[in-house]
C-alpha cells in the first residue's frame, strides 16, 4: 500500500466516479468496491476552512489496480494505491 494524497480530476456518474486522471494517465473505474464517509477532527481543520471536513471515500477496482480516492470540500484526491 502506498499513501499518496495527490489531487486528481474525476469524471462522475450518478453511482460515483467513472474515471479519473492522475499524473497524465486515465484510470477507468471497473467497479466500486466500497464507500464510506469520514470527518476530520476539529483540531486538524485549517484556520481558514470549516471546522468539519467531511470526506466521501471510494475504494475502486480500476484498469490499473485497486485505489482509494476521496472527495472533500477541497476537491478530489487519490489517497492510496493498494498492492
């Protein structure tokens, strides 16, 4: 597993992410394996941002392996690559 926390561009459909671009490469979502919601602790929120940072996570089977992404008020991020 690799922790990345890098921004990505995501194309969405009603059921969730359909594909995303990371480092100039396109990743097609073959299946959404799991979804969950998380909130950061109040002491980790930025001074300029809201005190509650809600994140919508997706564990995805893509054309290039299993990846975890999330959406927050700051945008889409690729959080982990799973081996």
